[in-house]
C-alpha cells in the first residue's frame, strides 16, 4: 500500500525526520520516496527501496529537507510498517 505521508505547503520548506516501525513479528520491506514537486516516483527519488525491517523493530532517517510542494511517499510490502514524519516547516 502506497501513501503520501507529507507534502510541503507551497511557499515553504521543511526539515524533518521519518521513523519506521514494523509492528509484526515477521520481516517487512518498506520504501520511502522524496518526490520533488511535479515529478513522479522514480529510482532517483527513493531514499529506501524495499528495505527489510525485522519484526517488532524501528529505524529512522533524520536531517531530511524538502522544498515547496515536494512530497514524502511511503509503502510497506506487507502493510505491517507504520511511518511517522516529524519536523518543522519554514514559511
């Protein structure tokens, strides 16, 4: 399942972190794409692609930056990973 986790408001920028937690006991693969405004998901937009996360564990990416209109798109192969983005938006 693919979902847009966050889109930077037009005229703003964002600095943030993403936390990923696998809530199941089995491994699950997650994908995170940082997609520039007006573009589509591609190999060049992927921060992580089908990265395996052991069951009942978490990982994080920090120090991420996006520009106006850019989006964070996430997915989990089995649907057992949850995603949280936290940070600040500069206007």
